[in-house]
């Protein structure tokens, strides 16, 4: 589902990853993190897709909201589990969205 974001500017956190074999609790934790992110002040939405490469883009009001999400204790635990077992590699990028447009039938 495409996230309904406000009029720019806002920020995007782009998380690209490759996984290790097996689920090993990953799907449950991913769902839990999305639910938790939705409760955070400044969270605007999320989009995610996975094949060989997984990409999750979360949208945030400002850099402070992103920092608070990074510092969230449960999110920190999930990140550590990712490093220790779920991911072969990942990269996080933070970008300011200055313009957007859309099409819908």
C-alpha cells in the first residue's frame, strides 16, 4: 500500500537489506516494529517490499522524530537482532522529500 503523506517537506528513511535464510522470528518482529512506529510522534507512513532485496521506506515529519525512533528501546533491540541474525547486509539512507506527486485511477 502506498503511504498517504502530507505536503512536503518531510523526511524518508530508506532501509535496504538482504536477509539470511529462514524467517527465525523476523516477520513477527517486522510487524511489531511497524505497529510501534505508527505510535511514534512524527510518524507519517511506511511502504515495504521484499524479494531478494528488501526495501522499507518510512516517512517522518522531521529529523528529531527520526532520532527518537532510532533511540526507541524496542527498536534498538530489533536492530541488534537484525545485525546478529536476520540480515546479511543493510544500508539506511535519510532523505528530505521536497516534492512529491501522485497518480491514482
